[in-house]
C-alpha cells in the first residue's frame, strides 16, 4: 500500500464510478439500456506538503507516472458503517463473469462496497440474502472457496492517469492534484 509520511497529507479524495452504457427510447416509449463494458472507479486526490518535503512527492510521481499500479486507502469510505461483524467468506467457488457469490451468514447491505482477497477490484452489493450476495460489476476474476470478502479498510489499486501535469505552486506550503483510474489488468 502507498503510505505517505506525516509530511504529506492526502485530502479532497473523490471516488466516482463509470459504467459504459447507452440507452435508446423505442417508439413505444420504453427505454432500453445496455452496458457495453466493465465498470471502473476513478479517484481524484490532492497531496498537500511543505516544499522542503517535495522529494517524497517527486519520488511518488517518478515511480508511478508510467502506469505502475499503486494502492491507496479509501479513508472514511473504507470504514464500514453497517451491521456486519466478523469475517465473511465465500462458501463456494464463483467463476469469472458471475454476479452471485455464496457466503456464510452475512449482514452486509445493498450498496456496500466490498473486495475479495484474491484481487483488488471494488464491487458493490446490488442484492443479497443471508447466504449470498449479488455484486456489480460481474466478477473480474474467479472467487475461491473460503476466500475472504473484505468490507472494511478498503483500498483501491489504481494507475495515475496520463493526462495530468503535476502542477505545483511555488510556495512554502503547496499541493498537487492527482487523477487515477482503478487498475483492471
């Protein structure tokens, strides 16, 4: 996980979901919607620091500007606020492309964001029973039997977007804004 020292403060974190889809309204008035690709998250964040501590920021840029994935804690969004306590595990294997994952008894809720220990993709619970969850998007990778389902302390694995200039004001205290996209490789 990318951890910055106390000299660098992460702020203004925004997480947004992108779902490539289109819609068309038929002559009857019915709207048809189609998803045409994999959903992904984009993240925007700002690093604040004193200029004398810019080496840490420059090292981060040098290491990750060419597309190397980094992991960033989702801060307040990663702190679970629901009723679930204890571990949630997959009780059966779920194939890549599935949306339903069998679980031990769970109190997770619709809308909760989760991750599987086998891969870093963020998923949202769309439906649930006490022994299964339906996730969106469909599984990017297979889920194994007894694989832990994380719902607390979530992290995004992302790559820095290409179209940014890392502009830094020349002042004693400054900041640089970053845009990144969830790593789906």
